[in-house]
């Protein structure tokens, strides 16, 4: 752009937006003047560039002091184009060329100019006149010189203006007529200078021309141009070069003095020219950064009258030294404010956002001015070149300071960004500048609780309004963003609103309870506490509060039942568990730690019998129960808790002893030695007898059933299983006359069952004419194996055979032979009378006195190696009947002899006092081993009733089928 100097304020210079091709008007793109704001300003929305109120004086601009080219005086400026929300920034450089106006009047060095002219100078002689100066340049600079003189004098001198090689105008005075010092030694003319401005400016000075003696030789320089290099900062007095001129004249006209010609004030200030020697030296230190070249003329003037002069041009190049440290200028960019070295940046700016403009420059040149710039320290910022143009000077660069990582106000609030610039000189120089980046807080942190779940213990039976706990949340933000309010909400796991029971102070976070809590009804409450900050938008955090209601001893122990009833089998081993009581205490901890004890009941039934285990409530017995002795026990159990003061409760325990099948049935009627007479004319279903048995057990164990297991080969008799009634079910025939021995077994229903075997003797006959014979048969049946049936008349079949022999001779003979054989066999059997019963013969052994068993004598084996026969009546201990002479029968021995006669029995162990004699007998017969409950017999009674017989009338079995052996030596065979 171009702009004339000295203009008023608000002069439009140009439109940056249109020149850059940027469409404006939407407000999304804005403009900001980053430099040059001293004289320029820009409209942020339209991009219109105009002047400020500060007046622009081209001649006073520092950068235009040494500028003589119209296009080289300019003002640089920078414009940033900013996208929406500063999402992008473009930086452009501009230049306003300051146009010169004619605001300065050309002036001469002095209001009176003196020129000495030799006499006798020929016409046309030229004399150089002092030049005027004009701070304007170009056409506003000096355009012409005019000589103002009277018409009469116009013939002596004439003014001529010559153009020099430098483009300057050199006024020259030309002699147009003869000069005679004696006629006139001086002339006083008016010299005017005029510039080319419109309107033109001019000034004048008196030109005093003095006519002197002739000096016809001028000094001459050795060279027309002198050029030298001078290191900047050279100390004063440092010689630079010597100018030499010669003059062919002699004397005063040949004495040369050197003076500055066309030289600026800075040249005269910085350099010293020795008038006599022509040495040019340093007068003051020269700074290349202020003056990089000095160009001036030196006049060699003789001392003649008038003096003659010569001019030489001196070009002095100032050589750079690395004497300037780089400078770092940090300025704002876009909308991010920067004031007094502090930039305020919000923490939510995007990464790679420019936050400041950094301009680095070095007044040196060349390598001394090549600058490297960097950010030091571990900060989230970096420098990026503002432009990539190749024409950018090496000693003047611009960078954007970008964010390189996200900013977090809560982590770091201030960053001291130190930027260091180092030049490439030797030695290198460096400088630094810092920018304090102050991170602005945004509401990006929700309130946080130290615990995700806060568990609080609070005692029950509280007063309403008591404080339960205080919850505290922290917010890493600041200001309003960190101000927190608290509220209660339902827990995600529970839909119950906590407001009816709990409340919270919104400012302090104190949680209070509004109701009386009862741990036994509910021991845990869970709800959420939400903390919200006051930022925009508001953020929140929450924690779960679990209130665990602690226990007080406000509940006594409680048994599950007031009365516990247990059923225990008898014969249980001592120290066995017999039951378990359940007691609970709705309290907790020590308040629920219970101590159990047995409290004696009525008549101290439980004293010393029962104990209780405290941990499980299991009751143990110290004795084995016998239901037949005691069927139940009643006592109390007491529970005491561990609270202060302790609470207690009691419960009643009723223990009922359950029956075990530990008693076999006992037959009370009939006795084994008794008999019943049944007439042959009895009708069917005639009740013969009733077997009566009892069982000390109860229930199924005492549920008895009766059966006939032997002695009923003709199926004449039948017994009712339930009542024990024996009935006649068959028709009696002559062969049925005689003694019938029915083996009746009584079984209970226990598991395993117990059984008892009894003998029922039935004598079938019209009358009882000889009771002694029947009794002897009954006595013999007691010694007859159970496997051998005793049923009716044993000689009935033999009578039929005899009848057949009478019919035939052969049959008769055979009958006689048979009778002989029968007699022989009968006598043979009587010879073994020890083991059997013989009427009228006294036995040598007491029937009830057990014989000693010879343990050393082993039983004999047969030739095949088989064991000897086992006892026929393995369980019968005593069977009692009256002998004819009133003596008692001997006892039955266990083991049979090897002879085929009637087996003799011998007792194995003690007498009637033995509790379980059946355990000492063995039997090979299929009848079960039976056990006889001994009782003291009643002696001396001839026909003893069944119920008066000793317990030998009862065979007690273990429930097996009765084992029956074979004995062929019997009168019933």
C-alpha cells in the first residue's frame, strides 16, 4: 500500500480482506492487527486498513533517516486472519510505503555564503557554490537554484546548475565578465533555492563574492573514490584511511587543508578528519546496526586566494561484529489475551492451538544474525514457524507458540514458558524471554468421594435427628466449579427412597437419621449421596453409603418351641445325642452369644442324666435308656445371652423312650408239661386250648402272632395267628387216638423279630382213666426231638398188619417175628436208660442240676470225619413233670451220644440262674436256638399247672425256623 505522510487520522489505506480474496460479512472470519498499531489500525470484521491519530512524518521515521529512495521508506505491519473459535490463524505481512510530500523547505548551510574569486579569471570560469539541503526528496527535493541580482550586475556572474553523478544538483557560479579587484573587490548576490513540490518551497541566502589574488592551481586527490572497511565498535582514535591531495602551487596557494564536503551530521559526528594530514579516524564508536555504511565527500582545499579545491568520495563500509544478543518479542495472537507477560489460556483449548506470537531478531548480520529459537523445560508448548517463506530474513523470524499437549488446570495452573534464542556467531550470544501461561479453569472435573462405598456403623434405638456420618467430596476445579451441594438418592440396588429415613445437609454433607432404627427389623440401609458442583454445565459424583445398624441387647433369647419333644430308642449307648434344641437371639455379637444349661425338672429327673452342648444345642444322655423302666423324661433348658445386662429364656424338653425289640414273647399258658384231653367225638372247630403269651415291649414289637411249626402231621389242628386259639379242624379217627404234641411258635413283629416256642400236649381219648400213663408220655415227649412228630396211636398201623397175619399164615409168622424184634429192640433201648425216662426207675441225676461239661473231651467224629450230632433241644433248659414216686426229672443234656438210642442231654453252663442259656448251646437241627428264661420251679407238685411251671416251659428263639434233628430211639417212632 502507499500513503502520503502528514495525513489526518482515519485515512483509508486499503482493504486487506478483498486484497487477500477473503469473503467477509458472516462474522466467522475476523482480522487482528498484530504489529504496526502505532500508526495503523484495522477493522476486525471488514479488514479495512486505515491510519490512527498519530501523525506520520516521513522525515522523522527512524527507518527512513538514511533512505534516499522514495520506495524504501515504509511501515511494516502484520495482520492475522482468525477462523471460527480461533480454530485456525493465518498471519500476513504487509507494507505501507510512505510517500513524501513537500513539507520541508530547502535551506542553505548558512544565511550568508562567501565565495572568493580570483581576479583576472577568464570568462566562463566556474565556481562551486555550497549546496542547499532539503529533507524531502524526489520531486519534492531541490529542483533548481536561482541567482537574484540587479540587471546591471547580471553581466559579471551567472548561475549554472550541474547534475552530479550522485543525482544531486550542484550550483555553480560562472564568471561572465572581467573581474578587477581594484575596481570592485566584492559582489553581494542573492541565491535562491526552490524545490519541485506543489506548491513549491524556496529559501535564499546572501552570496558574498570576494575577489582575491590569483590562485591558478587546484589540489588534486590521488583517487576520486576512497573505500575502506571498518569494524563496528572500533574504539575512538582508530585510524581508518588517509586521503592525499597535491597542489602544484607554492606558498599559501599550495598549502592544502582537508575538510568534509557533502557529509551528513552523523558522518561529522562519528568521524574525524585531520585538516592537515588528511587522516580519517574514528571519533565515536560506530554501531553497524545503526549505520552500516558511511558515504560522503572530502574536499581538499588550498590556501590560495581564492582557494582551489578538489573533491573525493569516501565509502566506508561498517563490518559487523557479533555484539548484539538476539531479541525475543512475545506478542498476542488472535483472541487469547496477553498482558504484562501473562497469557490466559483456558484448559480446554485444543492441542496445537497457537497462543502467542514470538518474534526473534538479531541486529547483527550474516552468521552473527542467524538465530535458533527453542522452548526450554518440560512444558506442553512448542514453537512453530509462522510462515514458511524463503524470503524471510535469517536474522528476523516469527514463530507461533502452540500447545503440544492438553492443559489441565487441576494438575498445573501456571506455566513459565522460557524461550531461548541463540545466534550463530563466534562466540555465540543468547538471550531468553519468558511468558507466564496462566491456565484458566473449566468445569471438567466432577466432585469425587474418597471411597466408592462408605460403610457406617450406627447403634439401634437412636434418637431422631442424630447425625449418622459426614460425607465429604472434593472437586479439583476452583471457584464456582468447586462449590458442592449434596443430596440423597436411592441406591441402584434398591428402589426405596432414603428421604423418609435419612436426610443430608446440602452444604456440610452431614447425614442424619429421622426415624428410630431397629436392627432386628432391618440391619442395613443403603443409599446414594450425590455431590453436584455449581459449574456450567454442572458435574456430579456419587458414593454409596451403607449404614449398618449395630446391635443393642434389647432382645431376650427365644427358643423355636416352648416345648421340645424328642423320641429316643431305648438301649442307646451312653453319651449319645438324644435331641437338639434350637434357640436364637435376634441380637448380634456378644448380645447373641448364648450359654445353654440343663435345668432340673420335676423330681430332678434330668439330674446327672443329661448334658447339652453349648454350640449346637445338642442334648446328650449319660445313661442308656430302658423303656421298660422309665418311658419319659421332662426337664428344662435355659439360654442366657452375653449382653449387659444378660437376658435369658427357658424351654421344656420332653423325652420319650421308644421301644426296641429287646424282649422275646413269654408264653404264660400252657406250660410244656401240661396236657389237654380231647374226646374223639369232638366236632370240627372245637377249641382245644388257647396259647397265651405276653411281650414286655410295645407296639409292633409286642404285636404277637402264633403258628404251629411241628407235631401236626395230620393237619388236625389249627391256631389263630392273632388270638392263639387252637381249634380242631380235622376229623378224628382211631389212628389219631393218643398223645399229640403241638410245637407252637410265638413271634413278635419287631425288626428283627423275636420268637418263643412252646409245647401244647393234646391227649385224644374218650376218658382219662390212667393219668399216670399220660403224664409219663408227656414226660417222654419232652425228651423227644421236636423234629419227630408225636401224633396219635403209634401201634395203629401195626395192629392192621397183625390182622393181615391172622388172615395168612405167612402174615402170622411175620407178625410173631416182628413182635420178637420189637421186644428185643425195646429192651435194648431200656439198657440205655440213663438218657431216657423209664417208669418206676429213679434217675441218678437231678433233672435241674446241670452236669459239668468236660471241656477237655472233644466230640467224637464219625468215620467220614463229620462232626458229631448236635443237641436236639438246643434251647430247653428245664422241663418239669411229676414222677410216679414224686421225684423230679433230671435236666436235659446238650450233646447226643453216638449211639442211635435216645440222646442224653447235659447242661453246658450254670443252672436256672443263667440269664441266657441258649447262647451256650449249639444244634445241627433246623430248629432255631431258643433261649429259656429261668424261674425258680415249684417242686413236689404232681400235676403242676402250666403257669406254675418254671420258665423252662418257654423256648425263646431269635426268629429262625426251629431246627429239628433226628432221633430214632423213641417209643413214638
